[in-house]
């Protein structure tokens, strides 16, 4: 019986008679097991830093296997620290020595927080101030590393104030009532008003005023209201008009009267127009105006008492006088009594 790797074999040594063939003796001889012939083995479980591995050997004769433990490798530490968590501006970090083969680490050390790095001031939430209302803006500082807001200060700005123009008179003052000056802001367009004092009297009763526009001299008879036509400036004039009103300064005066002897020396006068506000004609107003042929009276206010003596005496006998239709009859009587020739025509 053949021996195997693990089990011994045996055989019998027998002696037979060479004549008769009878078994003379039999001795059983046992053989030892051959023993396994192991190959170099293969690592079937790798050892780690902390745990043993396994090496498996196989018999090249019978194929049986056996295992042996492989010692744990132990940690292989790096020489330098590895940063496990970066430090930020506000939070600490961590570093440690790592094993080259596994995740185990040692000598864990805290990395201090870096702290914020302040940047330059930035302007935010700006509100422009206006003429009447103040504005504001925020001065903000951010960390240049992490972008966190480090500070915010709100700055208030004052109102700019209106920029008023020189103003415009929107209501003229009179001698009895205040006027109004309106100012406009050149920025926002808002307006404000101020009162303008009443006018001071420039002309009292009896004061005279020379008006180049109407070529005449006037005398104040009611302050700020009425004047009397005194006489023309140019005595050589041929045509004249007694206006219904004139303006002295900022005041408009009604011309309500023609003074005595007003045109007495006007030898070249040929026509005269008397406007509607005249209610009085002084004595000898047109006395001896021999060339005065055309007279137009628009006023309806004349009465015998208000037309002076000889007011129309010695004017051209063939003069033509135009009067308001409603006053033709009464005016004819008045004018004749005040010197008008009966040959004159009234229409």
C-alpha cells in the first residue's frame, strides 16, 4: 500500500517453499507518510497596519492547503502634518500626522482662526438728499477673504436747500394793496411767495407830471387815481388827444379833467379828441384856438357846471363837433353857453 503525504503505507515480506510453494513466513512492513511538499505560498488576506494577514500554501502533490498568519504591518507615519480642516476667518482648523497606508492619524493639532481682513469702505443704499429732505448712505466694510460684513454705518446727509431764482412779480402792488413776488427753485421747481410792500406815493395832490408819450403835462387831483390835463408840452401841435388814462410809475391814473387855459396859446391846433373819462373842462380851455375845426367828444359826463366859462370861445366859427348821440341836444346847449359859435355844427 503506497504511502501518501499524510498517511504511511505498508507491504508484506513473504517466504515461500521453493518445492511446494507453501508460505513459510509473512512479515508486514509499514512505510512512513511522505509528507506534503508545500509551494512558496500566496498572500490571500493582506495584512493591514493593525490586523494580521493570511498566507495560504498548497501541497504540490495532493493539493491540500494550509494557512499561516502574516504579521500586521504597523503604521507608516508621514513626516509632515496634513491639514484636515482649513482654518477660516472665524473658525479654527485641524492638522495631524497621517499614516501613509490607512486613515489613522496622530498628533492632531488645532490651527488658529485667521481673523478677518477688512477691505475698503463701500457705499450702499444711497438716498440722494433733496432741497427739503436729507438723504443717507451706508458705509460698509467687508472681509476681503470670506466676504462677511464686518461693519455698517448709516450716514445721514442734510437737505440741500432750495436755490431760488430772483423772483417774478405775480401781483403788482398798488398804493393801497400789497403785491406778490413769486420765487421758483431752479432745482426742484417748487415755488414760494413774498409780499411786496404797497407803493409809496410819488405824486401828491397838485404834483405835475410831464408825459412824453401823450405830449402833455398833467396835475394830480386825486392821489393814485385821477389827473387833470394841464397843457400840451409842444404848443405848436396841430392835433391833440385827451386820453382816458395815463400811467405814472406803476399807477394808472384816469384823466378826468382839462385844465383852464389848457390850449389857450395853441394857435396851430386844428383838431382835438376828448376821451370818455373827462368830466370837467376848465374855463378858456380852448380859448382863441381859431384854427380848431374838428372836435370829437367821447365823454358822456359833461354838465354845464363842469364846463368852464369861455371854454370854447373864439374857436373856428365853422367847427364841427362830434358828440355821443344821446348827448347831442344837451351838449349843444352847454357848448354854446360856453362860447361855441352858433354857426358850428354839432353831430
